[in-house]
C-alpha cells in the first residue's frame, strides 16, 4: 500500500488560516460554509484577487515549512469553502438560481441546483497545484470534495436519484484527479464529511461513487471524513457511523479527526487495510497542546497500527483559527512527532496490540 510518506509524516488536513487582509474572517465565521459562491467575504477586488491569493498561498506554504510539516497543502487560500470552488465550476450546476439543502447542522443553506448533466469542462484546481508545486521542495497534497458529499450539498432537479448524481460527480472528480497527478501532486485527498452526517445514504452508494472517482489514480489517494468544523458543529458523536465500510473503498489513506471528539483509538482496527492520517490537535480549543500530550495520542495510535501506516495531522477546520494559534499548534505537533520518531528509532515498543 502506498502512503507516500516517511514514518509518521506530518501534514495538514487541507486548510490553513487565510489572512485577515484577504478575507473578512468575521463574515467567514458567522455563517455556514458556503456551497454556492460567497464573493462578499473577499477583501480584495476582483482585479487583484488572484495575485492576493498567490501571496497568501506563499505565506501559508512558508509557515507550514517553518513549522516543519512534511506534506504541504496550499492552505486552500483560494477557497471560500472546501467544496464550493470545485462544485460550482462544473457544468450542470446552476449557481445563479440556487436551491436549498439542509446542512449537517440541520439548517437550510443555499446550494447549487443541478439542472443538467454534470460535466467537468476544464481543469479546476490544476493551476492551484502547479503553483504549490513550484513554491516548495516538499511533498504536496491537494484536496477535492468527494462525490457523495457534493451530491448531498446540491438540490437535484435533473437526475432520477442521488446515486446517479453522485456517479456523474465521481466521473468529474476522476478526470480532475488524473490531471492533478500529471501536474505533480504527491497525494490527492477527497473530502467526504457527509459520510458521517448521512450514513444511511452513504451505505447505499457512497463506496461505489468513491471507487469510481479514484479508479486508475496514478498516485496515493487519501479520504477525509469527520464530524464537521469545530467552529460550527459543537456536538460530537461518540464514534464514526460509517468507518469500517471505508476499508472496502479503493483509497490508500483515511484522514480521521479523533482529538476533538476524544475518540478511543481502537477504532483504527476497523480499517486494517488503510493508512491513517490521524487528527491529533483539538481545534475547538485555543490552548496549544503540549508536545507530550500530542505524543501520547500518537503512541496510543501505534498500539493499533504500525508506524509505516500512520501520518499525523490536526483535526479539520484549521482555517477558523487565528494564524498565530494555528502555527503554534502545528509546531507542537511536529515536535511531538519527532519525539515519537526518536523512540521508534531507539527500539521503543510500537507493535500493534494483539
């Protein structure tokens, strides 16, 4: 199984805090994540926005490098949310006359209205990946919304059912994945948070859609699932409703939040064939965890899977933190990871428990 990383490689889930000169951070935090466009959150005019987003991306890259992160993203500096940059660029999505869908919080949210066949007319995130690749020597990951989640975040006025919609979304994602690896991605990650929010529907067609999305991928694929941003979703269930099923999907790594919900890491045994990107930073707290606290969580994970199957990351939603806090948390995470790496190199017992 390819994990595209050294033992205990450090990474982020996807986002990093966007600077206050780039977006209105209060407006971002005061609303549900946008599914259609939210151009009003940008502080920079359209004529200079792309240049400003380039500058913010370089800032994010350099801060992640200084923190010691091994596998970088672009911090998603160009995005209003993790999903809408990709979803709203697809043919068949009407964003000028949006529909409505319930968000995972149970509140209605404007969403793209599907009015025709979903098609990817052009590469969407390939230039973002190329910019990232050109500005670091480290390994790079780029994220895409997954087909199941996008189907849940749209009003379907065209397809006979959500499964058919998800499969065409998967075909569009598959085309994008091929171009992203061709452009130099080391890892591509699908974000599928709605696997947990809509577990019953996920059981009907999510694995089929995910497998169609990643078929023939030229490199390792990660899949992220979670319980929602800590800044927005404050209640956490005691465990994943849709996890063991992911052992059967054709991805290499699962990116799981575990720190915010304080999960028992024995759940990792439910996905014995996957690498794991383990969330070890609680982003609901403004406390910077001590390296020893984080190291203890990594050691606990190593009771259930071998170190070559483990990467280390924050939980998701880092974009909502103040930048200084996000950086300090990443520094502590990297320090903790180095401690455990040295223990492994020195022969510390890290074989999974039987």
